[in-house]
């Protein structure tokens, strides 16, 4: 597919944008957003008011170690009908997936262990792009 795909990386590991570009996903437009700014980014408020960016096709979110404030941010986003269709892939540190039923219940689409290196992250993104952007019909498209 040669369509532009908007991927937002929330609180990504160092080198994530470089890894996303190195993943070789056709048309991928990765954007890095601080976790505390995600709601403003999606709603085009504050520093993002005049950005004119499209809604993301997919969100990759680091829940933190241990998972913390991002859970509340994601609950607010998934409760908003304008954003609940955006798929969210959540990263957690090993052994910190303490509330999987609750997280899936609030609308997360996948919870995975955080890739350990930039190379592993690029490999994961390559696989995720293949699945989400080549085989899945996204409601955000």
C-alpha cells in the first residue's frame, strides 16, 4: 500500500522515530508526542492548535514502568467518540502488565512487552505495519 499512514509514538524509547523510519513501512509518517500532550495533540489544542495534522491511524503508547498516568490519558481518549476508533498498541515493561482485563476493557487493542532495543523496536514496527496497515481495514482511514 502506498497510502500515507500516520503513526503516533507516545513516550517512545530513545531512537524510536529513527527505528520507525528504518522499519521500511511504505508511506509511514511517524510523529513523537509526549504522553501528557496526547489529548491536546488529538484535539488540536494548546501547542497543537494550528498544526493541521490528521488523526493518527495507529497509536503506540508506552504505559510506563510501572504503568501510571498514561492509563488515565488513554481512558479519556477511549471514552471520546471522536477517538475511540484509533487502535492503541500499549508497551509495558516486563512483568508490569498488572491489569490486562481492565486495559483491554477500556479499549486497548494490544498490550506487548516493550522491545529491548532500537533494532527490536524496528522489527516490531515492521511486523505491526504489515498487520495493521496492509491487512486490517482501519476505521480511521
